[in-house]
C-alpha cells in the first residue's frame, strides 16, 4: 500500500496549497526521512512558493476484526485525561464507550465529570494499557500507578 | 534548507472508528518518536485491543502521522509574484503506459513558460530534474514515487501551467 506524502505550501499572500505524492510500500519508518527533503529540493526547481511543512500518514493493519455494536454511537465520547506533575495534560477521546453503563455516560449536554469511568469493573486494564503504551504530548512517559481519569460527553444533536 | 523530522515531537497515532449509523470519529494517542516499524505495529496492536475493550464502535483504521518542518534558520520568503492558485500540472506514467499520476506544484516559476504559452517543454532542464527526482526517489531507480494503486512511475508524460478553474487541455 503506497504511503502518502503531503507538502503544504504558502505564497506571498499567505494562501496555502497542498501537493501529494505516493511513496512505494518499501518505504519504512526508518528510511522515510530522506523523502521530504529530496522532493522539496526538486520541487523548488520549478516553484517559487515556500514549503511550510510536510506530512506522512502511515496506515497500519489492524489485528482485530471489530464490528459496530447495535447501540454504538460515536457522538458519545469517553475522554481520557493523562497527567504527570509538571507536564501538560493529554486528552484522548474514545468514541462510543460501550463498555461503560449507559447511566454512567448519561444522555446530557455539555461535559460532566465521570472519573468513575476509571473505577468501572474490568475497564482499568484497558485504560492502563493506553497509559502504558503512549506518551505525553511532550514525549515523556506517564509515571505513577494511577494516572487515568475519565470524563464522558455527549455532543449536542 | 531541507525539511527535517523533529525527533522531539512524539508520533501521533489515530484510530478511525465508525458506529452503527455510519458516523465516524477518531481516537488519538502520542507514541515515542524513535520506534521502528515493528515497534509501531506492536503499539498499534496493544492500543487497538484497549480501544476494543472500551468502545463498541468498529475500529476501521490506524494511522501514524509524521511531521517534517523547516528549521528555525530557514528564512525564505516567497516573492510577491508567487501565487499558489497557479499550478504546474505534471502527469507521470508507469511502465505499462496505462496508469498515470497527476501532481500539481503551486506557483510555478515563470521561467518554465515558453513564448507566452502555458505548455512547458519536457526538455526544460528544471522540469527534467524534478521529474527524475520523482521517478527515482531518494533511493534510486525502482524506489520512486507511485500511483495511488502502487504502480511505479517511470517517466513524465507532460506538464502545463494551469490556473484554478481554468485548466487547459493537454
């Protein structure tokens, strides 16, 4: 599967544009770094706009063949907060938290604290798996035994 | 100055989920920037399991995004004549000649145009170097850019200058 490489340009008036290429499936996370600067140099031979940045979006195969449950609704969201002392907090959204009882999520507007999400029986291993497998936006690990809080939200119709 | 990957910024992993009504949403996480492809697949699998334990929506896709930015010392300012709505439309073709890929480069240099026409001759030195870079990639022949379906691009087919909503026939 080709990997998309997108360049974001800007002209003198501040207007932006995009150019996309497809890299071969032989490109890996280890050798992809050579591509943006290579094509940037080539494109600047034919363009006088400024290249602001480039973005590579990498699709990974999934191992589980999940299906949507009959009551699934992605407008219901479980918001996971992770925070270290002194670090900025990270928020991850898990749409349609079917593992939570409906009365925990509730049908209401706005945001309501739902820290109980982290104490619902059986969910803590999954929440901790997320905390163990991810970083803060600043790139540091999440220390501490209890670092997950939950808030649930239902978007307005 | 070349675009560089900021190794201080964690990788962003996004899962795309769909509910029973076909509505879509996503779940995003930050991953270590130094991981390999194998490591990334391990992270994706672990987090997919965690999301599947929490959500009853269908997990459709996992995408890792890498960002490349200009260094602080990059001071290039596009000239006043630059205009991203003008494009250099370039068509490449694969070895069979059947599969094509079209690319649009914003604000083409005026030196590409000949005799006031929008057509750019394939003999133009700058265009030729650009085409070689796309076809060969940074790793050499056989490892260049592809079509959307993964067909290797082998040569440039044509190039013309266009303006938004005013595309000329080739």
